C-alpha cells in the first residue's frame, strides 16, 4: 500500500513538473512568437491571441467534454490521471503567462527550442502513463469508432487543421511553417525520451542459407540472429526467416553480408522503437 501511495505521489510530482515545463515552452517560446504548439493547446493560444481570454482557461473548457466522453469509453484510471495532467497544464499556462516576460526572438530559435522543451515536458507526463488530454483522447475515441483510421493519422490531421486555424488567427502564413518545425522537434524528443536512445532497425531476411549468414553476422558484427521457420505460399517452398536487431549504422553491413552469401534473399528492414537487452539498453 505504501509503495502504491509513493508511486502516485511520484506520478503527481512529474505531472506538475512536466506540465510546468510544457507551459514555459508554449508561453515563452511558441505563442509569444505566434507559433502554434498544435492540439487543443494550439486552439487555446490562438483564441487567446484573438480575444485575450486566458489560454489555460480555454484549454480547460475544451478538455472538459473530451475527458467526460473519454471516462465513459476509455476507462476510469487512465482518464483520472490524464484529467489531473490536463488541469495542471491549464493552471500552469495561466500562471506562466503572468510570470514570464514576452520576448520576441528569432522564429527558428523559438520553434526549435520551444518544440524541444515542449517535448521534454510532455514526455515526463507520458512516462507516467498519462497525457495532457485533448487530441490524444479524441484520436483514441475516433479510432474506436472507425478502426481503419490510425491514431497517428487522426492526430496529424487534427494538428494540420489547428496549424491552419492558428496561421489565420495570427494572419501570418509563416507561423504555420514554424509550427511544423516546433511539432517535429517535440515529436523527436518524445520518441527519444519514451523509447530511449537505443532506437534501431530490425532486419528480416528470407533465405536458404541462414546458417552461413548467421555465422558471418556473429563473427563480423557480434550480433545475435534469430532463425524463424517460414513457408512461401506462392512458391510452396519451406525456407527460414532470419531476424537481426541492429543499430542504424549497422544496417548496411548486415545487408551486405546477406547479399554476399545469398544474392536472392528477400530482405525487409523495419524500425525498432526501443531495444532492450544485451548489446543495447539493459533495464
């Protein structure tokens, strides 16, 4: 019980720190320089620019119906944590708006550093199993109704609409372009912090010379290889699929070894979000 209480306190602490960092990124770097952070926060900062309504208050109002629907559809525990983080972000936005000076800076610097800092703040929240509400929940709800639409595509579409809306609000087409830079920077930082710096590649190869290839990869790269029995429905032949997880810079060497031994091997290269284990990151 004490351990659970300690975990909850730690979660709350990181939600507050993460949303405070996010609010600084939004108010000091992005909205001050007419750059949208995307999502519901992007709508609230744009409305703040037009009408002068506190962006945190607007964000809270926008999040309320989303969180209520999410509570019914996505489960209580996740939504309760997300609700706390969403409310914390709303409060932090209004607090930092009053405390931070408005500094107009080079928009490239503002978009890059704003995106990086926003990514750090959002990651701290996500690492503890929550989000700041908004688009993430909307995307999940739409995906449950229309499963053929991926969550990533829904978020991308929504953010695109928000960026267009913000550029109209700011009356500046360049703000849309800088917003894309900020969102890309924040996304990359979130990927690194959530999935770790050990992102790599998975190489799959269908071959009849699996033993020779595996031995050569072991010798040259000191990487392990997994052999998986495979059956070709078109050819009707039994083969072996070789799977090897490597760092990005080792992909070319693995493909070269496979081609050396079996020029007819069928090779597929995939992204590996995070690699945990010997030779990579140990948890």
